[in-house]
């Protein structure tokens, strides 16, 4: 939806979260069920050779920047981007590996202890996954969202929730994750985080609004930008049954649904809308 609004100025086939089967390629990959990292990198530059390949300046990004996406019957991708999906993990879960890895990335960037108070702002697709991952790290987790239905989906997973109206930020959270995709989210995060606490920015919205950054200085807040994460860890969590994102699927539509698929994804009543390219 961000790409439709003009994120990265992308034109072409959209879509970057998918599970598929290898049709053509090296013999050891043939017919295997796979998920695919979205950053297509050069493998030669300083960042690639120093372990920061997700930040390769020469990269294209599947369905987002310079590389055709997965809303298609077939897609060509670099072999090194592939990860085999373990047999017990069904397609309905494997398709979540990319955003799940992005959620796990938070735990790779920020040290979260069991006693830490963690607030996740935004109960949409990404916020739901972030909360499902972070509940394994802390005993004090709160997910804040606007839609009752989305909060209930999280409650069913044993996640404590609050409606945005009921939530009163109190500058007492050790870590606040902003997954709202809105400028207000960051403002709320600044009110919710304790002095010397950490704000994790998880949504790549271009902030058009003016924001007063003084509280970051006065309260010595650490702000962490967080994007793509480790696929093997996400596949591991799914295989171990530690997260079950399939409950987030609101509906499955055929690729021929075209723009109607996007309309459904835009509907706040729907969490995740899947596209079945076989239909
Ligand atoms: Zn590179």
C-alpha cells in the first residue's frame, strides 16, 4: 500500500512477501518450496563484504525498488536470496517469513530483558507480528491499536492490548516500537518512552509533518531504525510453533482480482490479504 502511495517511486509488478516453488534453476533447488530475501545485492562492495549486504548501495529490492515483484505467476530472483521452507511449515505461515524476520530484527538491534516494559504502537500487520515476537522476550508487553477486531486478534495470542483512546503514555516504557506508519505514532512514542529509553521505528513512512525532536535530546532517547531481518530465525520460529501468523489472514484472493485485492488490503477490517497466483 505504501508503494501505491509512491514509496520509492516504484513502477512495475509489486509484491515482496511470498512463498513459491522453484521452476528453473540449479538442480539442488529444483522443485523446492522457498521463501526469498527481498534485497538483491551486488556481493562485491564494501558493505556486502563486511556483512551489511542488506545495505548494499547497488541493491534492488523485489517489488519495491528496481526489481519486479511477486504479484505474478512467476518471478526471477537471485539463488542466494532463497531459503528452503521446512516441510512442516505450511504455505499460509511461510508467506509471513519476510515481515516476521523484520519483526525479529528488533531483538537483534535492541537488548530486551524479561522485566523490560515494552509498548508496541500499531496493531496492523507488522505491529501484530512484532508483538507476537516480543512476547517471547519480555513479560511486560502492551500492544496499542485503534481497531477492536485487531486488538482481539492479539489478545487471543495472550498479548495485552489497549485502545489508542485508553492508552495514556506515561514516559515509563523501556522500549517503544512504532509500527503505526504515521507521524502521530512517533509523537506518541516520544511521550511513552522513559528517559534514556529506546524508540524503534519500524515503518518506512516518509514523515511529512514537522516533529519536535527536543524531547529526544532532553530525555536522551535512543532512536533505532529497523528494517529487514534474519530469514533463518523466522523460519525457525515458525517450524518450532513459537508464532502462528496464519490467524492474521483475513482473506485469500486470486491474482486476477487486480486492484480489488488492494482495496481489500486497505480495508481496516482486514489484517492480511493473500494473493493466490495459482487461481
Ligand atoms: Zn553490494
